[in-house]
């Protein structure tokens, strides 16, 4: 009787801690999964709606790895203690080896359920679950984060002394946004046009004007001293409204004329062009370095309320021009109206390749064909081929780099005027 009573007492004293640590293990398993699955953007939105409890949760997600490690360590400790008390309870109640084996199998199944079920439950609403479990998350983080930090330093410091590999650079916020949007596009959550627009906005902070400017060889400029009637005819025949004016030589830009200003001035004098002075109508030229970033220039356009800027190199020579529309097109794509002369320069083929004019910008080609050709070393597709080939190739020559095959179709003097380009896996299969 005393033996049975003693066993019953042992079972009670061991069973209560078992039940307690089962609850603790479940809570910690759910807390770790909820914190790991919580979306910082959603939490920030919830915080802005006025829920002050989320502020600490947002701070914890900033160092998510360390906080999750602390919770997992607490769960491991809880699991070990649970195992000790459960073993003691079973041994005090059961001595038959076969039944002990059954208890062992049941314990393994229970351990799996204690880990898996909470994970599945919190995955449905991780942010709300993390908010409910915030006390457990905070307690684990406060108690064990210093220990985790010490372990990290103790492990990482020797590894840095032994390993000669450079540390991977941390991703910038722009890179994280870009890759997140690209992932959503591949999964079908974001359409291509929206992905391109987001990428265009992010690119502005890294894109120099030299990459988007209209080259000086394609600029429409006029002599300021030409007869006003001839100048009016030239402006009317142009698809643009703003034109640089030069004196003595084309590189000597002295102002920018808006075609409407000239038309208004001629209308005020009842069509007598001899009474019109062009110099009083033009605005002073605005020069900026070719290294100016598109994002900075966009802000400058908005501040100065001007739409055209002339791009100069380090020697002060005019290299081209950039308009407000050019920068906006980097975000939304080509903006065409009924007056534009649309020259795409890209003719796609059914096999995934395309015939491309050499002067087509790499960024425009990537946007149109959904490719990822690098544009760090060259602006145009012809420039990329010359840079990679380290030569000016002849018609018929082919090159393969960056996962694409390039075949030169035409060349005029030192300029590549046409190429056939396509992914290696798709193009030239039949050749």
C-alpha cells in the first residue's frame, strides 16, 4: 500500500511539471514560428493604425535572427526538462519493458505534434499570433539574447581569423524591394508593367544622365541668327517643343527656345517676323555634369520648373540633352503621342531572339524583352558588344557572354548598326 501510494505521489509530482512544460514548449514553439513568419511591413502598418503593443514587436523583427535563436534555445531547454519529468513519471508508474516501448513511441509522436501543430496554427495569422505571444517572445529575448550574442561572438571571431573569404555585403533596402517585387512577379502577384515601374523608380538613384541622354548627334538644334521665318518653319516640322539654339558653331549653345513662345511673339506683331527678337524669347541654357543622377535631376526639374537640361562632360563639352519626359520614361516606359516619331529598333522573333539596332539602349531592350543584360559598362547594345569583344567586330561575327548570343548583322564604318540577340538556350538552335 505504501509502495503504491509512493508511486502515486511520484506520478503526481512528476505529472504536474510535465503538463506545465508541455504548455511552455507549445507556447515557445508557436512564438518562434510567429516571429519568424511575421511581415515587418504588415506590422509597421498595424503600428500606424495605433496599436502601441506592436512597437516592441517591430523592434524585435529588426534583429529577428537573434530573437528567434533565443526562443529556440528556450524551447530546447523546455523540451529537455519536459523529457526528464516525463521519463520520471513513466518509470514511477510503469516497469513493463513492452509498455515502456509504447510510452517511448507515444512520447516521440507527442514531441513531433508539440512542434508541428503550433507552427501550422500561427502560420495562418502570424502577425496577430506574434502579438498574442508577445510576453513569451519578450521574456525569452530579454533573458537569452545576451547569451546568444556571446555565443555568436565566441564562434564568429575564430572563424573570421581562419576564413579568408570576404564578408558578404548587406543588401540595401532598394535591393530588397527590387528582389521582393521580382519574386512576386514570378509568382504571378505582380504584373510585368508594375514590376518595371517599381524597378524604374529604384534605378533613378543609381542612373547617371549619361545613360539616358539624347546624344548630341541626335539633338535638334538651330542657329539663333537664322531668319525668324525659317526658324518658325523648322520648329513646326520638329516633333519637339523645346530646342537648343547655338551661335557661330553648334557646340556653342546660347539658349533654349520653346516653339510656343516664338508663335506667340509672331502673333503679337501680326505675323511680321522682322519685329521678333529671338534672344528675348529664349531661356538661358542649363548645364549639368553627365555624372548627375537621374533622381537628383528629377528633383531639380521640379524645383526649377524647367523641362530640359544640357549634359556636359568633365571638359565642359556638350554631350547631349535630357528632358523631364526622358526621366519619366525610365519609370513608366516609352511615352508616345501623335507627334512622336516612334523608332523602336527592336524586332522580336518567335524563337525568343530579336533583331536589334545597335543604338538601342540596353535598359530599353531589357524592359521590352524582359532580359537582364548588364548596363554598367555600356549604354547601348552595340557598346556592350564592343566592350565585351574588346574590338569592333565585322558583320557575321558572333559572341556569347552573359548567357546571350550576339551576331553582328550590319556595320557602318566603326559603328555596329544591327545585331541579332537572344538567350543561348533559345537562339540559333537550328544553325
